[in-house]
C-alpha cells in the first residue's frame, strides 16, 4: 500500500537493512549524505516538490546486481539533486522530473539505466563517472542536457553497450564537451538545439546513424 508523508527528512541517516519507499508520497524529500548499505527501492515514489540526495551513497548488496537501488517510474514535481551521490547498479527508467535534475560529479560503479526518463527542466551530468554500462535510450530532456566532462567507461562483457542514447530527445540541445567515451551509440537521437562534442574523445566507436540535428553540431 502507498504511504503519504509531508516532508521526508532523512539527512545523514544510515540504513543497514533493505530500504523500501516504493509508492510512497512526499511533499519534499531530503536524503543528503544518507548511507544505504543494503538494497533500496524508491520505485513508484511520488514527490510533489524537490528531492535532494547530495552526497548520498546507495551501496546495495552483492546477491543480485540489478536491485541495488531503483527509482523506476518515480515522479518529482520539483527539482532533483544527486550532486556527488554514489551508486552501484541504479535504475531510473521511466522517471519523470518537472524541474531541473543534477547528477554533477555522481559516480556509477555498476550499470546505470535511464531508459524512458523525462526531464522537463535542465539536466546536468557534468563530471559524472559511469564505470560500467549506461543507457539513456528514449530519454527525453526538454530543456537540454549537459554531460560536459563526463566519463563513460562501459563494462567489459559486450563492448557495444558501453553507453547508448538511442532514440533520446534533447529538446534544447546537448553538450558533451570533453566527455570521454569508449563505444557510444546515438542512433535515432534528436537534438532540437545545438549539439556540442568539442574536445570529446571516442576511443572505440561512435554510432550516429539516423541522428537529427536541428541546430549546429560541433565535433571540433
């Protein structure tokens, strides 16, 4: 059953067992510097205002990789801030954010899934570190996105899935200035504004088949 709470204030909390916030409802949620030492689920979470999880750690457990932390299908009526947060496997598929979202300097030590996410405000992943595979397939960024200085290392099992932006939509363009990629897919992506890849490095392969650029694209 869903749980309704006004302001969820969990700053500096340490949770040793599983944390289940699935389908909970908050006016505002604060998870700054939280330590989740086991699996945590925020699937279907609804926050009518802002959510802050600056410096939070989502460590998960070793038994099943794909349940370390999930925010699948969560909705946020305000802005979301994961500045310098640390994740292992993380699932943000289908997340909806009405405001801005920040993953600046966040680290992802296992797969990161943002498939079908929708951000109405500006999205920033500047200096984020993706140490395994990352997927943003069919994600929509209405006000554009910045991945300046981000690193996409990918996993070792299948090279072709290091990072995928297949079918992603960047309504106001996107910037990947000085980002580092191995194998990267942007097939069928759409850039409504400018697309900046100035100083970006692709060490293996970059796929841009069927990409739509409505503004200026820079690869210098």
